[in-house]
């Protein structure tokens, strides 16, 4: 996982002097964290077309509710927690993980068209399996298994105890694995 | 490689592909788009706050004006003393002043309080205007329309999950619990305003207000007993209000309490089902529909207010209302005096057998 530069995340500890200062610091945080949040949101919603809007919404909501940040977790974890809420809201509005299915671009792997097609189909199958999970299990699975966040971080993002985060992620992975292997057999 | 290991590697392979695919995601546009979106969002939030403050200031201004210069409002009943009018407006005026401050706070609790006050005064003033056309002072429709406007302007802004802090941080059924809390506080506001208007002389509304305070506290602490008590209090208040047994509470206000109590009960049905039969969270379709239902209800209430307030003051209706309520007021006052006298007499007899 890419770690953000420390200076960009100093906002949480610094006394924000003015609105302009706060905006400037948020823009720095945006530069440092936007790709990470974008990946996070695509993994949670499966919707690449709304990605830019969702990333902006995440940062705007963080900016507007910054006074409520209590410093119990790192600012980065708090930001990812907001992204989880934004993704939930998006899913509730759009019912399904819109274009979860297929990745838009092919990676430069030198694969043949047939291999590329198989890869896309496999990813789409995986996303369909994730779609069938309960929302809470899906969030835990995406954060823990796909994004490989630590258990403590996942727990803080979902505002649940660490043991619950572990239970949800394990259960979700078992279900997704069973689904994938069931289809494969 | 045996069959089971082939299956396992298949899952691991796909997972690796998904991870690689997710890692390749990056933002196409730069910071300029974000800055523009941030400026727009901040401007909209400022506009919402300014509109709320202006509308509340207008309402309060109307109240003061109608209190000071009588002709701006409708004529009032001759038995209504200035201190009675002051008592009626005291709790709402204090709460609306608080709302002016609280609407600027980003915390969900402050935002919920603003909505609760607005809902309470919207429904009370709208029902009063509709139940007694041509009688209520113009402050009533002005307040109803003002509170409705604030509710429509604010919508769900400020109630995002990250704005919750302190004890009331629902992890599941957040929207349901938030609305239950808002309606609970709204009922409490209504009862407080009514009780203050009657100078706390009727024991039944006072007891209901106390029960609602305890229920709201339990709900705020996210305790299941808070939910049950809240439901129980709603049932009691609705039953008393509909059967016109809430002594001291006028019919429109009683209907207001009943309507909010029923709305609250219907609202928490999914949560109760979840507690009794197990379940996880609100259904997404419910989350999609609820804001629209709320907007339509507020708009309909505002429309009803306009329809009933349209023809303006009616001196004949006012005279009829004043004479009938003068008798009722006299009867209620004597009945209360008698109840208090009997109670004190009983206490005195017990202590001096």
C-alpha cells in the first residue's frame, strides 16, 4: 500500500489558523491521498465512472466535518472511513455496484486477447461474488482482503471492534472463496 | 496438482488480479476540479445556514412585531393576557434562538435539534391554522411556512455519518434512529411549549413530557429500553390525544402529538423487526425513498397551511372561538383547582388521622 507523506497529514495535529489555511492544507492532503481514496472507492463501489465525483465528495465531507474529527484514529484512517460512508451512500442510491464488472483498461502485460478476456471475466466474476455479500461483510472484505489494510485500521474505518472486523472479513472471504471455487468446479 | 489445490490457486489468482486491477486505479483530473467542487460545496453550505438564520430571524421578528403592534397579527381573545402570549411563545422563541446558533455547528446532534424544533413548530402551527381557520394570529402560518422552508432547505445536509460524535453514534439503522430521535425531541418540544403555556398546571402532559425525556435519553444512549419506552410513550400520547384526554392540550396540538407519535412508530418498524427477528441494516430502497417521503410530507403540510391561512382573519370565527374557549378554560381551571384541593385534602387527612 502506498503511504502518504507525513507533511500532508499534519492537518490533524496542527491548529488550523484560517479557512484559507485549512483549504490549502486540505488540497495538500488531497494531492497525497486522492489515488489511494480512488482505489478504495472503486473497490467498494465497483463504479469507475463516478470515481472522480466520489473522491471529491469524500474530501468535501471531510473538510466540512473536520471539527468532528476527534483524533482517535489517524487522519488517513478517518478519511478512508468517510470514503466507506460515501461508498455506502452511493450503493444505496444506485442499488447495485454499477460497472463493477469489467475493468476499463487492459494492463500492459503482453497477454493475448484471449488471456485478457479471461482476466476480465474472472475479475467480473469476483465482483459479482462480492456483490452478493451483506453490505457490512462486503466493506470488511474489500478493506481487509482486497486493500489489505490492517485489522485495527479496518475496525477504525468501520467503527467496529477489531474482533468484529476480523470475524466479518473472515466470514466474507469464506463466502467469496466458496462462491468462486463453486463456480470454478 | 490435485483438484482442490487447483481450485484454491484459482481463487488466489483471481484475488491477485483484482488487487492489481484496483492498484492501477488513479484519478484522471487534477486538483482544480476538487477545488472548484469544494468552493461550490462551501458556498452551498453557507447559503443553507444564511437562509436558515434569515428565516428564523423573520419568524422571531414577526412574533415580536405582532406582540408589540397588535394589528399586524389577528385580534386576540379578550381573556388572553399579554403574559399568556409571552408564556405561549417563550419555549419556541428560546429554541429558535438556539437553532440560529446550532445550525452553524457541524455536529449531527446540533443539526438534529434544529430539525426537531422546526418539525414541532411546523406541525403545531399548521394544525392550529387548519383546525381553526380565521382564528389563529398570522404568526402561526408564518411560523409553519418558515419551519417548512428550513426543513426543505436543510434536507439531510449535516447528518452525514462522520458528523456523529459522543454517545449517539448509530452503526446500523442510522437513518431510522436519527429520525426517531428527531421526532422524539420534536414531541418533547411540543409538550414543553404546551406545558409552559399552561404554566405546568396540568399533571398529565407534564407526566408525558417527563416520560418522553427519559425515552429520548435512552434512545440517545442507544439503549433498547429507550426504544421500547419511546414506543410506549408514543402509544400513550397518541391514545390520550386521539381520545381528547390530554387535559390542557388543545385539539390541534393533540392531533400534532398523535401524528408525530404514529409517524415515529411506523418509522421504527424495521428496527423493531431487526431486534426481534435479527437483521443487519436498513434496506437500501428505504434509504432512497425516505428523504422524498419527508420532503413530500413537509411540502403538503406547508400547502395545507397556505390553503387555510389564505382567506385571512375572520372576526366572527374568532368571536365564536373565544367565547367557547373562555368557558372551556374556566371549566378546566376549576377542575384542576378541585383536583389539587382533593389531593391536598387527602394528604392532610393521611398525616392527621
